């Protein structure tokens, strides 16, 4: 009985060691800050709308050890997809494209919220309905892309104005 137990323990120990070694490789796709695939979206959502504009919100967390530079976004809903910031304006808050993107610090987060930083969906060719799943691709400066999926929900708010482009002065509900 002791031989069997000792053999089983040795075999189990060898398996755990092999598994630990296999899982601890320096795979840059899972553990380095240079890889954007390591970001996590928490509480992500998009605003349901029957207009040609909407916003995507949530918290993007960077659990890595290096800062990440989010430089752009693309989407599957048609039209234009941009990173936006909200700044003080003449009649309250105004939104504009954040052309240089956002840095997500190592171990930190980027909060996307109505009235603040967000992902803007413009020139939509069809409504976004409550419950609809929308996939957005995050583009990082290291040429890595990561898809995130959010669910659309009803939201009343967003009285900011858009600065620039053909949407100047338009309330886009973000």
C-alpha cells in the first residue's frame, strides 16, 4: 500500500510540476504589457439608440506590467468609430475625438463613461437596439488588436455637444 501511495504522490507531483512549468512560460500574448490582449473590459455597454450616434462605456483594466497605448477603435455597426474625450465648452460639456488615444497605465484602468471618455459610434446605418451585442476592436500602438463585446441598453442622458467634423453641435447621447 505504501509503494502505491508513494508512486501516486510522485506521479501527482510530477504532473503539477509539468503543469506549472507549462503555464509559466513567458508567452508575450498573455503576460506582458506590450500585448494588448491582456486588457479586460468590465461592465461594458453601449447606448441603445435610433439615431445615427451612440457611445460605448465600461472600464478597461490593464493587469500587465507595462503601460498600454490605446490608439484607436473599429466597429462592426457601420459608420465611424472613434475614441472621444469630454472637455468644457461654451454651453457645458463638449465631446471631441481624442486623436492621440489614451494611455492605460500598468495595473491601472481607463474609465469610459457618459459625460467623460468613451468610444463614439457615428454615422450608424441602423438603430442599436436594447440587448443587441456589439463587437468593438481596440487598436493598440504595438499593432495588437483586441475585440470586446458589449450589450446595448437604454440610457437617457448625454447633453454634450460634438466638436469637429460634420457633427458639430450635435447631441449624440454619449
